[in-house]
């Protein structure tokens, strides 16, 4: 099911007990309108040349105050439009550079990147479990995202409920008792998950006076039975602190998870529960993982609910995690997507929002799938795929309008941390939607989605457009491949024009575009790549002038 290459799961025990405490980043991947094409490599007639793009390293954070408006020549923050239902899919690539591209004359493509995938919070309880009980299976939850999850080399979720057949299901009622049936473990495995963070605040829920730790142990047992490795909880604190180590192509990825939200869930020297997140324990966990790992990933369960801004406790803990040696930090618990930040070169994702839950507020029905790429043991970039979850748990790739909300909120929260992160929009369509279309037709559809993105009211006036025209698309596979670093399977050159909301001072007029008296910017050109992943076609604008 997975493309897990030479997978080995190792568990490494810490050497001593740890006591609980008392009660952006790279080239954005999507050029700003007006970014000039980089040097071109000659090709035979009738083509005049092929653009060659080398992705730059991340722009350093200057610490300049955020004015809310981009300066001329700075990348637009991609924000999504509202196109037809779920055909174009926003795919966000922040400014973390992909590996440097080889010479276009190089006969050998680079080694394939290793893909790690992380989800937001998974809560198969209350209304979600009631719907599962009616349908007899939880598989429906993941139907639209199963391809994306299972295509990853390693997929990691965060479970914030018990999955046990001992406590009764609550039904679709308001309650803080979050319990789901054991079959959820099998549905998670069939969806493509390999590892599950369980250092969460509801992992010992049961609702019965005589339950003790039965539902908690059932949860760990059910995950293991289904072939999913739990991390961050155990029979005592030593066991809860154990890393899970996964080897992919000779690189050992070590994962540790610690939580700080619910003291009743904390493990102790002789008490089952979760690893406790504090400064002493985080250093011990990272040190232990480093002994058996090449890349150390920390998954803290932290922070306030309901807000996109990490609080001072999260920010201080993030700094401590990086100082202790974490290579990647992926947090959760917040129930809305939180900011992202780079600290001393280490990417920190404070919260990925809700993945599966029945909460009704719109921002609580939103999350992101995080895909992180490694070239060997070197961090090589990441994508964010916005998601929407229905009250019954059904997951969707977010449509463009909703993805704009997620993107705008996340981008502004990140800017408040003085982060230089910019998030990039990549449209997509399913293979079924593309059935019957020639390759040029797929490019046409997805490029329209990309331009429609910029018609969204969420886009600042200097980047927003009211109309666009696509003049012609020229297929040219020499424009893609290893030289781009994105893994394009097909390429094209697109000629187009746009009509900005603000006809004078506009980023679209940069480069070779000509601002005409009728308010249009004409003569724009873009080089785009296309690839398939998870049952969808994805398009990326590689360069534009």
C-alpha cells in the first residue's frame, strides 16, 4: 500500500526514567507575477529556448515590521479563489527551498525525495462515531484523501481520542468524553497511516467509573494490531518517552511525542499515560532519539485551542526544542491551523488544525495535510494541502475559496512571528475529472484555476485581478523534469493576460507584461509543470515574466 522503501521500525528505550512536571524557509515555488524567467537553454526550432530554474534558498528574515502590503517585487501571498466544486485544489508550498537543481545537460536525474506526511488532530468520536455506527465502517472518512496519504513514504497522524470497544459510544451529543470504536484503527491503517502520535489530552477518555486505564491500553493495542506504531504514551513514563524510528532509503527518521495539556493523562514512574512536555523531558527525548536517528522529529501536543497564533509558551518550547537538536517540529492540539516559523533553520509547524472531528465552527472544520520532503537526511521543502471535514468526519481536499481562508489566516499569523514564509497555491484535479481531456486540456483547466485564485477577495489589491485571458498553451516536456526539482512529468508554456484591480501600482505589471490603457497587463508568459500524485494531477507555475 505504501511506497515505504526498506522500512524498519525500531523502538529505542531511554536509559533513565523522566519525571513529569507538577500539577518561512525557501523559494516559494510559485513566482510572484512578474518574476523574470531565469536563463534559458537552447533547443531546436521552432522553440526559441527552454527556461531553466534553480530554486533559491530561503529569504532571510530582516525583522522589518509587517505593513500588511507587499513591497513591489516581493512574492504575492497566494490566496485561493472560489471556482467550481473541488476541481482546483490549493497546494501550498512555503518558502523552503527544494534541492538545488542539476545542470539541464546532466544525464542523471537527482535521487527521488523521501516524503513524510503529517495530519491534524484525529477525533473519531461523538458525531463522527455515530455516523460510523450507522454506516458500519469508518472507511468513508478517508475516501477523498486516501491516495494522498498512502502515496507518502511515511504517514503520521495525531489521535486525540480512545479507540476501544469497552466504553459505550456517546452518540452525537456535546461531551468532553471522546471515545471511538476499535475499528477506527483499521480504517486509519487502510487510509495509509503508519505512525500515530498519542501524547494527547483525550487519550485516556472512557466515561465509565470502572474503566481505569483499560480504554487507554486498548487504544495502544488496537493501533499495534492494525500495524500502526503509537508514539508518546506507554505503561510508564520511560515507555512513553520512547522514540519510534523508521528507516527509509538508509535514513533513520526518529519521532518523539510529548504533551502538556491534561495532567490526568500524564505518565509517571509507575503510572500509564503520555510523555510530559517540559524542558527536561524534551531534551531527554531528543537526546535518546538522536542516538538512533539521523533526523529527529518532535511532535508536541501543546498550546491554546481556537486561535491561529501560538502563545508565548509554545514559542519558548519551540526554541528549546530547536536548541536541543530537533530537526523538525510538528505540533497539534489547537483545533485550528496555526502559524509556521523557521527557528535557526529548523521548520516549526505549531498546529495543523482538525483533520477528523465534528466541531461545527468553520475554522474548526479546516486543517492542512503537511508533506515534508527530504533528500537523504537533508530537509528539502514542504507542501501544505488544506482540508475540510464534515460533521460526520468525511474529509475533502478544500476547494479554492476555503483554502484561501486557511492560507490567509496562516500567512498572517506567521507574519506576526516575523516569519518570511510565503505559501504557494497549486491547483489540482482528480483523474476522474480529467478523464477525456488531452494533456493541453488539463493544463488549460489548471492554469485557469491558478488565475482564478487571484480573483479572490482575500488577495491584496496589489495582487488581485478581476479578469484574465489565456491566449495559447505550448506543450514542451523539455521545460520540466529533474532541472526543476519539483518532479514535473510534463511541461508547457502559457501566454496570458490579466486585468488587475489596481491598474497602476500592481505586481502583475512587472517583468515583460505591458500595462495597457484599458487596464490590462498583456503579454505575460508562464512556464508550468504537471505531475500526478495521490490520484490527482497537480500543476505548478515554475516561472513567469
